[in-house]
C-alpha cells in the first residue's frame, strides 16, 4: 500500500531540487516543490546543528502544506577554518544578496594564507516529515579539498572549488548523476531511497 502519493521538496535551492528529483524520480510518488504550491515561508535557520535546521524546515512546511515533506540542511566544513562555514554555509560573507561566486571568493580569501592542502568535507542532513510521525533523518558526507581556482560550471554553491582528489575533478565538473553517485546529498538520498522503498513495499 502506498502511504503517501506526494512528497514536497521543501527547499528554495534549485540545485538541491535538481539533485533530489534526479535521485527520487523512479519512485511511485509525485514530487512537488515550493513553486507548485506558491508557498515560501521565512524560516530562521538558528539551530545549532544541521539536523535541527533540517527538522525546522521540514516541520514548518508540513504544517503549512499538510503534505509529506523532505527538507535538506547542508554545508561545507573546512579543516583550516576549524569547520567553517559549516551550518552557516549559505550566509558566509557579509555582502548583501551574495551570489555563490561571492561566497566562494570570500572562502578563498579566508584561506589564502593557510598551508595547503585545504582539506574539507560537504555534509548533508535530510529530514523527512510524514503526517503523525516523528521526523526521520538521513545523513551523508563527502570528503575533498578546496582549490584556489574555480573549475567547472555544473552543480551550485561551493562545487567549483571543491576537488575530489581521486577523480581530479571538482564537483562542478560532474554531471548531476555523477555528483549524486558520490556526493554528501547523494549518500543521504541513497539512505532515504532505501527507507522509502521499504516503506512502499510494506
Ligand atoms: P534551503 O535552506 O532552502 O534548502 P539553502 O541554499 O539556504 O536552501 P542551506 O541553508 O542548507 O540551503 O545552505 C547550504 C549551503 O551550503 C548552500 O547554499 C551552498 O552554499 C552550500 N552547499 C550545500 N550543498 C552543496 C553542494 O552540494 N554543493 C555546493 N555547495 C553546497
């Protein structure tokens, strides 16, 4: 029996939506995003952890829409910056209306006097809110290295300066399916997919 026919992808980040859709499109579930519902809440991401922020987003949108909801909180942790920008990754720079390129530039300016390699990891926590149930979490991590010159035009955010040393490619040089096969979000989505597949077969 299908316990839910629709799933709301509760993110305003188009890059995340593209990756979630690519991963989940094989499920017998209609994937909706915030544009379909013309629903945009202002949520202050003031949690101390990715999980707290992801749960806050998932719960706000399930309450507003009544639909099963998936939210994502993620970030980049750079060792030479003691784990910054971490949960502040989307707000990392003081330029108003900053672009992804501004945030990459700001991060590189913070790193320029630090010895390389600039080891780092992306972390993603997905929060799934289903009506009448506790929020469930799915996490993924991807290790890599920050490089001083951006490379590639795919992906979003810090992807052009995040190198996967084993491939000698940045995240922005990969297609969406390639990124999903090894990224933090792809790993979290894989756990979610296993959970949903089990749920749908019960
Ligand atoms: P929502 O809260 O609406 O989902 P957001 O972009 O504000 O969208 P976050 O608060 O989770 O999302 O911020 C995460 C930031 O971390 C994101 O804006 C990027 O700058 C960065 N980030 C997360 N995942 C990334 C990825 O796969 N590639 C590159 N940068 C990523």
